[in-house]
């Protein structure tokens, strides 16, 4: 993929897809959803010869944010995202860690809250922010129109959708966002979900049992 590249680095017992994304021209990079294993993530950045310049968060669940503060503080880089409604979850990281048996994790305040229409930068590359509540109220995705690529967190998976049985989850909102905010981006858009294999919006429109056109 000319201009921008990415590498999937599954982390935590939940095998969450942390994405190392970088600009080929500048060799500057971002980590999307560093949920844990900070040392391994930093080693991957170093192995690619990249300069990590920011952390991007799709939402506030522990398996997506658990290593964000440790990495940001070590390198002196900003944390951007999610949307402010997920302060509900980020303030509860200590309880999340205790509940799921993760290492202790302090409440997190990003350097920049994101909202619909904002842009985030990876070197010379730009991604658009789309607010997609439902799995969590402040969930965002990062979409590159130039590369027809979207990092969608836990909104949409291959053959499934994000859970909505957590506090402040909303199934109707999630389904509406997928159909009205993601599918119009186009069938050719590849998506990197928060868990599991990559897919495309076209594939999910055809045969995802939750949101396919035939449902």
C-alpha cells in the first residue's frame, strides 16, 4: 500500500488487534489501540525503524487502551481519542483491570478528544474520524479515503458486530452507524477490526448476518 502501511500486533489475552500504522515517506508512525504488552509494541516500532509520534484510541475498553499511558509517557507523545462520551469507560480502567485480571491500570485522560469530522495524522498521511456509538458511546473509527482503509475497533467484525450488552451499549445505534456511516464509504473499503481477521465493507454487506443488505 503506497504511502501508508500497517502491521497488526495482537495483544492481551483477548487477542486485540493493535495496529502499527506508518507513513512510508516520513517513517513516522502511530499505534492504534495499544491494549497491552507495551515492551513488545515498542520493539515492533523499533524493528521497523519508525518514529512513533502518537497513540490513537477507538474506544475506552481496557483491552484497547491498557498500554497507552505507559507508552505515551515514556516517549512524550500525545494520546488522541476516543470521543468524550467514552470518558465513562476511561475513568473506570482500574475496575476493568480488576474485573478481567489485567495488571493495574490508572484512569486515562487523552490529550485530545476526537469527534466526527476531525482528522488525525500519521506523518504525511491523514485519516478522518467517524463517530460510531453503540459498542461504547464514544467509539470512533479512523478512515483513510486515499487508501480505502478503515480501522474500526469493535464496531464491526468479519461476520459479526460489537457487543452492546455492556453499560451504555446501544444495539440500535450500532446497527444504524454501520449501515449509515460505514457502508456508504464503499464496498471496496478494507476494514481492520479490533479482533479477528481483516475484511471489507462489501463482504460484510453481502453476508454479515447482523447487517447484510438481506437482513
